[in-house]
C-alpha cells in the first residue's frame, strides 16, 4: 500500500485521499514558514477510518493500519468536506472501546504529524491555555485554502494536533471558521490523566487556528486590522506599557516615595485605617500598595470585604477608618462597625460631594420600589439584592419583601440554594439588569448539561429542577453599571478578532455579549466570569500554573472589568514572578489587555474647557475631560473602563482628611459617614433593618444555608406584602 499520494488540481474537481501509513513512517509532507510557500498543491487528508472487516483493538496486529480510499469532490461539495472528515474522526475513536486502544491511536496520529520547522518554533506561535507547549503556524495558500502546521512537546498533545490537522488542513477559510468548540465534544477520547485539560487542548488549538484564519483572510482582502487594545506586559524584570492609556496606568505603579512616606506618617500618628475598592485610581492604589509595607491597616478589596477589614482594624486599635469608594460602601462600613460594637470609631469618605453609583441609584428609584411592590404581591417571594446598593435601599426593600444580599461571586449559589430550601419559590433579583440576564442565561444553558455536570455546580439540582426554576426567576430590567456597560458588541467583536485565544475575564455585570464570550472561554479553561476577587484569583492561578510547568511562557489576559484592578493584578503577578526569579525558574511574560469602547473615547481637545461635552451618570452630569494621547479617554478621567465616581477618591483628598483628624473644628464634617437618623415606614432604624439582609448573607456564606428566620419570613409573606409574625 502506498505511503503517500499525489493530488492533482483541476478546475472542475480535486481529489482528497484517505491513505494508510505505518506508525513508524511519516509522510514526506512539504512544510512552510512565513518566508516559504507551499508547493502547487500537496494537501493530504488523514481521514483515518478503520476497516469494517475486523474490530480495531490491541489484539489485532493491524490495528494501526488505516484503510485507503480516494474520493472525488466537486467544488460545490467541499463545504461538506470538513463535517464529513470530523465525523469520520469521531467514529474512529468511538469504535475503540478500550482506553489503551484510544491511547495508541492518538500516539499513532502523533507519529505521522509532519515535521515542524525550527524557525516557526517561536513564542508568537504558542497556543495559550494548554498544559503542554503547543506551537501553531498557518498560511493561506494561492488556492485560497488554509494550511496549518503544529507541534507539541507532549506526544498525546501532538496526536490531538494531528487529528485537527487531518480535519482542517487544506480546508477553505469558511470551513475552518464554521467549526465550533462544541463540535469537538465527541472527541473527548477519555484518556487517563486530567480529562479537562485534554478537552481544552482540542478546543484551544481550534480557536487559535480560527484566529489565524481570520487574520490571514483579512490581510488577503486588504482590510485594515483593528488597532490593538492598550496593555501592560509584566515580567520579573519590570513592566512594559503598550498604548498611551497603559502608559498612564504604569506611571503610578512605582509611586513617589515622598507621598508614600507622608501618608504612612499620618496614618501611624493618628491610628487611621484605610479600606479601598479595587477600582481606585492607579495613583491612589500605587501609593496604598507601597504604604501597606509600612502600615498594615490598609486593605484594597471588593466591596464586601471592605467592611470586614474595617472591623479588624478597629479591633487592632484604629480610631478612624477612611473609605475610598462610593457612598454605599462607607454606609456599609459605618453600619457594620456599629453592629460590631465600634460605634466610637469614626468613618470618613473622600469628598464633601455625593459619591454615587449608577447601580445604587437604580435601586433607590421609584421604578425599583414598584418592582418590589409587585414582588410583595407574589407568594413565596425572596428578594436577592446586589451588595452594591445603599443601606437605605436594603432597609426599605426588606420591609417589602424578605431580602438577602449577594455578591457577584455568590449570587448563583444563593439563588440555587434558595430554590432547594423554599417550595414554589419566586426569586426577584436586582438591580443589575445585565447580571440578572446573565444568571438567567446561565441557568438556561444548564438545562443542556448532564445531571452530573449540574451536580458539580450545585449538588441538589438536576436538569428537571433547573427547568422548573426558570419561570420563577425574575430580574429588574432597568439597572446597569456605567462602566461594565462599555463591554458591548463592539468590544466583543474586537476581542473575537484579536484576542479570542487569550484568557478572558469578565465581571458578572457585563452585557450578555461579553458574558457569552467569557463563558465559552471558561468552558475550555480559558476564562472566568465572576467578581473582582474571582478575576484576580483566576489570573494568579494561571500564572502559578505556568510557573509550575517551569518552561518559558507568555500569558495574555483580557481584563473585562474596571481598569483600576490593574494595580492589584500587577502587585500579585510581580510577587509570583519575583519568587520564581529568585529560585532560577522559567521566564513568564504576563500581558493584561484593557478593552476600549468607542463610547469611552473623548472627542474634545485639551483646550476646549468652555465647550466640554458632558455625560449623565445617574442624576449627576459629569464633564468629559480629554484623555491621554491617541484618543484613549474615558468619562472624567481618561482611560478605558474607568468609573468616574470612583475617581472622586483622590490621593490629595485622603491626605487632607487624615491631616484634619480628629476633626475637633468640624472642618471636614461633610466628609463623615453619618449614621442614618431616619426610620423605615414601620418605624424601625434604617441601619438595623438594612443590616439584616447583609447578616442573612453572612449566615449563608458560613453555613451554605439560608437562615431559618429568612425562610420563615418568605413562607409567611401574605399578598399584602406583610409578614405574619
């Protein structure tokens, strides 16, 4: 039997051969680099179909031989070629019931993989997200067909790559792009080891093939490529900024030591603790991060942990807590300190003006109260309210409908558990409309999962229970975060074009397009959807995994949340890379990409102050201040996804507040987070009632159960919206 075949190309048709090779004999296939061209036509398809006459097993001495047949395809039929070859490959592996046979078949494919030129074995050809090192090169030949070469330092992975080449090498670009990662599901050949990582290899190599295909087609058609998003590259040696916005971010990662020392001195002298959100201005975060080395009572985190940190600081002897965030965060800190018995500790904001939040504003609107009024008339109703709302909202809501707060990291588990604890429950989520829609979409996707897969998400659920809860899950339709709103279709299109093979991170508050993209990446081990802390943990985990492999690597992460997170990310990554450097480990480059929406680009010049444009953020009109060069401006500060409210927390404000403490002359009285003096409609303290939903969440986080009192309140809520005590 021949070990190679020559294929002639005619105008009317061409021939594709399925051919036989011995596992010890590799075909002499021409390979390429960016500087060489393919011969006129040398495509050979590895449609490996075993003979039907004998079962293929380790007991059959011919199990590694592949039958040969030649099939003619007219151009009109070539669109069916890739699906047919993929199905042949699926049938081949499914015909092998024994694991050892499937292993041998994958290793056979590895043995016939064409040689990969050393000139193409470069970092830019690496496939991200695979446990082993994988290289991929691609070319669009003069017949308009995609030609691929690939290799790996793992024999199993080489076999996977060879399988994909057998399907896609020589295919038309539209055929390559038509294959979806889910089409490869049946190719989970059940090999021993980390099954998830094996599946990820199929998927990540496919996605990289498709990215190269889109780029090559665009180049051939003369289309202008998208400009890359700004980014920061972090190494053990330092930081490289790409793009003017990234340069502006990097400028503050190494803060002015005199400012750091000035802040540390006043914090120590007056025993002041600082709690700040991840979304702070990079200048502020840079100084705070450096100051932490000299004063332990500084904490940068998401909104939930801020109040807990403040309590710990009060226990350690801090007399004052300064809060760098929006107003509902300082309200929560004040109320939680009071609940913990630290009413004498002063809490201060960073502005005498209101520091708002579009989500918190949405939840305090009459429309949201109308939404809850409707919920109160529905039996067995539970209100799940996002933590990023005011204490006043939580109090008023809790008196209408039994309420529990949630974070973006625990909302899914909270809702799923509630449906298992309370019969015929109706859940009313708010105020973030994108998050609500994303949760509903996630549950809808779960109905297509197996019961075992659903059990991994929550042990008490299956497809039937998920289908049953969908009609009883409601979410508010008119509340968004003005920052995460920027991650819409335009940004998603550019990510798909340029960064589809990168690690994707997305906050649960992003629009559905970005959510779907990140969820697809998550399914192949290349993404995370969740809270700011989830995003930080994901990046740290992937960097640590790369360090553990101890081979030179480069990782690229798309940051799908507020750009202020970069300071915490850089600090965490530099710590990991620094440890590896000191032990003589591999060199890892970590690139953080900042997506930019055209909605965030300023059009005003630096001299246009009288006629500056304005944007509405809640009920506040904010001027659009010109951004840094190249038009990468945003809101009031200049940048990508950047919250204008958070940027009201400046370093100068922090130092000013600290210097005036204790405020014996009431010079900064308007900066103090006061206790609520008003009462709820039933005459109770807003602080007391507003803290109840938070305490219910604390109970859930500790026990993984909704508290009995909350469950009873839901079950005894009558149609007038009053609980029966």
